[in-house]
């Protein structure tokens, strides 16, 4: 035998009642042995209570009563409800005359809701050929005289139930009224609000049912409220003990008295959704699950009261006084936390009781406030409580760290000494984010990383498209979801909290709006975006000045922009300090050698204590191409330069490459990785542009390229046999000192040497260290170009994303 219980919302007119009848019909016709327990339909119980109150106040209740009756007949006009309607008419008239009613009367009134409900369903089932039988639970469940919240008398009730069910063979479906019962004088009683659940579990227990199926309007029990946490998952199975802790269901379906009969008989309870037949719901059994489940629940409409003062230190009896006055004022305290120094105590009360609580406390501690022993009693209303049920302190550091990383600092913490339950009080405006952050951590659900990308030129644009193309794959492989919530150039921005799509360029063009960094920070804040990374693909110095601000507001940084690392040393240093203070990261692998893993390697060697003695190499892709080609071919320098310009290997004004500053900057960045305090001024740069060509427009310059030919023909000719020209950066000197020697120069090297063998537009870096001696570690490959640079930035983003815990 299975017991099927249907709640009021399931039985409402329309889709509800139809579905319920379908479900019962199907199960009955399959030959299953089932018993049905029903609540009153829709909001009937509340309606009846309201009418009763109106009648007792001598208000006009007639219209509402008529509406109630119409509602009851809507699903089937042929339902004979004369008797129940008559009972109601008579009682309401009497109450209206008397101006008062007893709990006993109220039970009689409310019980009509369940009777009408069970009569209707019985009739609808019979119409469909189901052998249904209306069963008035008042003749089965016998209780004490506590009207409104009566206690069943187990022995009597059990006997009645078993007797009754013995009379029916397997094909009859008893349709039983929930909630209602009678005392030994056959007067109607009720089992308390939501009591149909109780009726159902009593029947299950008396009949040794296989299972109790509780049909509700939700899919089951979730790990968190799905309205607030998108990743909330339905819990398939849990134990009664665990279920007991779940505040949300605790009040009705899982009320202690309801589940005790089930626990005693080890009868499983399944929570199902009437409106979703596919769903298997949540199964609750007496079996303890192995790992324990975790669930987040939220308490809103609360206030945080704090009492502070140095006079509280070590004084006995303060807590007792607090509890006593609050108890006298009927204020209940839900969560308390007190520092071991006892200089302050904080606790949570219902929002509506907060003012009263403050008043009585101020009264009680009047003298202490006067003596300045108590400095302040404050009330904070904009707070919420998040409870992690099933959480103990041994692993709490994980969700806690993740909260702090997301700049959510709990106002108060509390763990239950027995059982597993940690509660935190957070600012109300951070609740949404806090829930998602904690949930993501404890369920290892997809980690969402929110990216703001600044600059969408060659590198930025390529990066955005690379990210959009790989999003799915990264979710699959790493459980990380990259969400680009903002794209900006120097003038305009688009913000999309759910992420931009392939049409981002058009969107920015058409819907982009002017912005400041503040706007971006505010947007992230208002939309509760977690795990933020700002990506700088600009070449702007202005933007670099915003770094500190972004870090302070919870952003990690990834950048292809070299400016921040080549500004004066004090700025460089203070940026690192800010990063440490806020525990944020800043990655910029593409600053040197595009996507080649150069900075990472140098950092690792340096950190591990390996002494790096020299770094030397071809740092610039464009100059690499230029000299590799020129050294090999018998072509004038200007022709090779023109070719390089035509194939887009140089900047639009090739002097930016030829002047050597870019190589100088890269060299400085590497030097600083080794903790050298060099400045840009320290770099000696061999500028390849003849002095008289350094001024003037790009156009003018490009007209005079031929002037290079004679100079470079001479340099080439002056070389030793089998040598080639290379434009290199060289960091050397005593690198254990404060500063190193930084040279950018044109050199002639043997063709077979590692610098000499470089081809095309490749970069090469030789890292000399103490352990490697004369055999440097060599990193070589494509060191320039939009797509490899974008890949490098992408790699940095993934590194940061993975390290956010
Ligand atoms: N109809 C009653 C109520 O609304 C009992 C129940 O639904 O379980 O409280
Ligand atoms: Mg109900």
C-alpha cells in the first residue's frame, strides 16, 4: 500500500484538480494499492477562517461565502455539497449573532474544506470508472480535546484505521480527508495547520505503507532556493535527520510530529511535484547518507543588534540580563555571537521586534551606558542570515575564503555546537552574491568568472572571439565558465551581465555608451557578479592608473599592456603592494615574447632560488624578421624594410620598432622580474634610425628609406665570415646587485649560434643561470602577432580563473 497525499495548491481548480484525478486514475487502473489523503482545495482553509472572523465581527461575509461555494462547485457542478454548505451557513449565522466563536466551532468550520475536497475527488474518480470511496477521517482518527491542534490517540486510531481498511479489497481507493479528526465525543477536531501531512503519515504508519508520496507544487528539496541560486540542485535523496534541519520544509511537510511516525516505521517519504510527472522528486529515508548533504537556507527580515563597550570585559551576568529582558519583551534571539574578549555581543532578532528589543535593552543597560561601560546598542536592519546546513568547521575555510576573495565579509559567524550547521550574517545587498559564491564552492558547481575586457583592437578583438569560441569546452574540461560581462574601448562600453555574444562588435557600435571605471565597478556590484577579472588590452597610460582602483574593488588583472610594468619603480612597487594587500593577482605573460612562457619561467626560476645571471635574446618579432632576411639575402635594407611593412610585421610608423624602445621596455620588464630596481633611463639603446630621420611625419620618413641602405651595407660588410646581424636585448652585469646592465644593440653573431639560427619573425630568449652554466635555457618561437598574443592573454585569464578558490 502506498499513501498519496495532495496539498491544497495541487487541488486548486483548473490544471491542478485535473492532474490529481489523472494521477490517481492512472495508478488505480494499473492495479496499484493506493490510499489518497487530501487537503482542502486551493486557499479554502484560509478563506473559511477569514469568513469566520468577518462573521464574528459582524461584518458582511456573505459575498465571500458565496464565492467560496462557487469555487467548490467549479470543478463539477453536479457535486452535492448541500450538507457542508448548510453547516457553514448555520454556523456563520450563529457566530455573526453571537459576535464570537470557540476553537471547537472553528474546527467544525475548517473541516468542511477537507470534506468538500474529498467528496469532489471521489466523485470525479467515480465518473472515470475508478472504484473510489469517500472516507471521513473523523471516524478513524480519534484525538484529545485540544481543538485547533489536537493530539491523536494512537491505539484507538490505529484500530479504527485497520478495521476500516480491512473492509476493502485491493481495488478500492479510499479518498481520505486530511487534517480533520474527532474526539471521543465525536466532536470535530483538527490536527493543526498543514495537518493533512500528519494524517497521511499516521495512515502510512498504521497501515505499514510502503511509501508516503507527498504531492506538492515544487520539485522537491533543493540545495538552495533556485530563485536565488541558478546552480541550485535538487537533492535526490536524504535522511530524515538531515531533512529535519531544513528550515524551509520544516514548517509543514517535514514538521517533527509528521515525520516521527514515518521514522519509527522506517517508511520512506517522497516529495513530488503534481505538475511535473517526469520528476522523481526527493526521497527521504531513515538511512543516513554517507557524505551528508549540504543545503543553504536563508533567513530574511531580521535585524542584527549589537551591544558594545569596554565595560563588558569579563563581567558576569551581562548575557543573562540581555536574555532576560528580551524574553520578558517576547523577543526571541536566533543567532548569537560573542567575541572571547567579551567586548561585544551581537545577535539576530526578527525585524519587527528590533525596535522593541533596542528599547528594552537601553532601559536595562541605562546605568552602564551612563557609566560608559556600554558604549553603543546598534540595530542593523539591512542584513540576512545564510545557514549552511550540513557544514561543520573542518571544511568551512573553503566557502569562507571564497567569500572573502569576493569581498563579502560576514558581520557575524556562528556554528552549532552539536550537529552541523554554520550560520553567517551578511549585508542584505550581498546576500544574492554570497549564496552563489558559497553554493559554487560547496557543490563544486561551475565556477563563473566574470570578465571586463578593455580594448578590442587586434589583440583584444581576437581574444574576445577566442573566448566566445571556447566557452563550452572550458566548462566541460575545467568546470569554469568565462562570462564577458563588459567590453570597452577608450570611449564606449557595453555591459551584459549574462555575457556578450558573437554580435558584440555591432552591439558596442550601436548600443555602447560613455563610461568611467566607476560605472563598471558599480555594474558588477549591482548585478552581484563574482570572481571578477579586468583585462587590459589597451596601450593606454590612463587606464593603468585605474589598476589600483579595480584591485581594491575585487578585480584580478590580466594585461597585454606593458605600460604598468615600465613606469617608474615606485609605481611598480606600490602596485605589487596593493595586489598583496587585496590578495589579488596580476598576470602579463604577453608583455614579453607574446604567448611564449617566458615571464612564468623566469618567475619560477627566480622564486626557486636559481640564480639567473644573464638574459639575452631577440625580443622583437619585426626586427627579427628584418635582420634574419637582410643577413641572408643580397637585397638592400630598404627593400626588406618595405617588405616587412607591407606584410604588417611593423608598426604603421616603423620607427617605433627601429628606435629600439620596445625592446628596451621588454628588457626592463624582465629585469624587474628578477627584483632589479632598474628604470627605463638605465637602458642603453642603440637606435637604428639615423639622427636626421627621427623627426618628421611617418610619410616623410617612409619616403627616405633608401638612406638606410648604405649604412647597413657597411655594417653587413664589416662582419666576420659566417656571421649574421641580430638586434638583441641583453641583461647582464652582477644581477645580485640592486641594478643590472641593460643593453639593446645590434650584434654580429656566428650563423650557427643559437641567436644566429633564428628564422622568420621568431623571438628567442636565452636564460643563463648558475646551474645551467654555459648552456642557457632557450625559449624560442613566434613572439609576436595578434593571435599568439591573444592566446597568451587567454592563458593568463585561465590561470587566474583556476586559482580563484
Ligand atoms: N487545509 C489545512 C491547511 O491549509 C490542512 C492542510 O492543508 O494540510 O492548513
Ligand atoms: Mg496545505
